[in-house]
C-alpha cells in the first residue's frame, strides 16, 4: 500500500474525528495526533490508527475492498497485541493503550460491526484502564482519564460506570468546563437509578417504600439536570433559529439549534439523552406510583416532556451535520468534521424509537441516518436505520418497510 495514501487516510481521520480545545471550550480526543507521532514503536496503537484511518477513508471515498481487508487485518493485530499488553497492569499507565481502545471502539461504529444499542465490546477495556490509572498515585495525565470516563459514560447512559465515583477525586480539568459536572456527577447516577428501577419492577408485588424512593431519585435527577442547564454560563448555551432546510412539504424540524462548538453540541446531546432515559424510567414507575398513592407526574405530562426533548435532539442535527452556520443560515456541510455526524447518530436512533412521534418526524430521522451512513461513511447509521424499520410499529408507516 502506498505510504502517501496511508498518510492521507490518517490525516483525514484526525481532521474529521479530533477537535482541539478552542476559546475555553472542550475538544474531542485532541491528544491522538501527538500520541501517534510519539509512539512509533507501539504496534497495537499504530495498528489501531491504521485500522480506523483506512476504514474511514475507504468508506467515505468508496474505495475497493482491498482497503477494507487491510483495515480488518490491522484491527485484528491491534486487538491481539492490546490484549497481551493489558495483561500487564503497568502498561495501562501509559496513554497509548487508552487511545488504542478508543480507536478500536470507533472502528466498530464506522464499519458497523458493534452490537448496535447494546454498547461497545471495548467498554470493559476502557473501564479496566481507568481503574488502573485512577489507582496509580503516579498518574498525572488527568486529561486522558477524563476522556476515558467521558467515552464510556456518554455511550452507555443507561449503565452505571463503576469507576465514575473514583474519578471525582481527580482535580477538575479546565477544558471540560461545565461538562464536567454532567459527566462525573449526573450521568453515573442515571445508571444507579436504572438498576434500582429494574429491581423494583421485577418484584411481585413492588415494594411500596422502594417505589417511593425510586420516584424520588428519578425526580431529583430530573431537577438536577434542569439545574445544570439553567446554571450554564451564557457562552455555553445554544441559540435557536428557524431551520433553513424546512419547507412547507417537510417542515420538521421547524428550528435549528446552533452551539458554540461541535464538542459543546456533543455535551448537550449527552444531556438530552440522559434526560430521555430518566423520563422513560419515570414512565415505567408512574403506574406503580399511582397504584400505591406515591406522588408522581401524570403520564400525559411525562410523555410531552419526552416529545419535547426528542424535538430538541432533532433540532441539533442540522448543525451537527454542518448544514447550519453560526448565524442560523444554511451552508455547505463539506467543511464540517464528521464527528458531528458521529454525535448525531445516537441522538437520531434513540429519538426515532420513541412511540409518541409522528410518521413525518420518524421519516425525517430515518432520512438523516441514511444520509450519515452514505455520505459520512458511518455504516452503523445504516444498520440502525434498518433495525428501526424492522421494528416499526403499526401506528407508523416507516418508508422502506415491507
């Protein structure tokens, strides 16, 4: 394979999936290029970079199967080498294994071979590294720890992250800003609530005291998520504009949200996904609470909140895909890093599964998933679209459903 072509692939990946911190706003894995340059001997890391770079570039540029086969070979080598490295706990103290696990997870998403809504198979590797690094008194690379924590928690908002509590012992990392409270303080609580609710719902009959406590915790977390939003500095807030792509024939979404940066948009998406998860927990608890006389919001109000959050997620997508400029005007998406589309995929998949949305809204989401899969090379978007069509319910006539 041409070295020049390979370097083009690596440059393309870093340009589209790495964001440097700017003007006090967080970046997204800004340490990857430096690690790539400074770790020429780390075979597993170089193979991880080669795998994701070749896969991303080949899919976007519609290259021949040879390049995909080469990327799979690099992926297999990286997994094998990394497994051996992680058997030695001291290796987890370096940054290269962290970055390698991150890249392997992204490879699964780009190629579309992860387990869809069930999460990344590399999540446990991330957690193992995080445990080792947090336990090391000599570990001063706090930024790397935060990126592991962010990746595992934001991609698994319904599951607890066992190392999250320990992470709070590390001094705050300025690049995260207000996003730190969301990642470390609020999202881990969501996992604990999910576990408690599952235990309650499997009890026959449900315990009255436990039911009241579950409702209390869910409502408390909803209030804290709202407080997080209202306490944000003005510069972290989004602006709302009429959607420049909306037409009389396809008016949804009517608005487009514009964020200070794509990475800040990713933090907001994580917040809304967490909010949806909390509200869905509340929907499950509401009938039990009503039966036991425990104070709880009416189901109709909870469902309306769910619908409102889903609309916010959809309104964020035009900006994340690069179709809306900072002033709210329409623009060409060519200069927008693909990481925005990466954030949008999960938002669209979660929102499209909600039963209180209209046929028009679901159709728009499916179209965006197809656009992301075909134009941005994120194959997982096409698989998610297919899974949504297959599970389509009677009230929605999903385009393409047989």
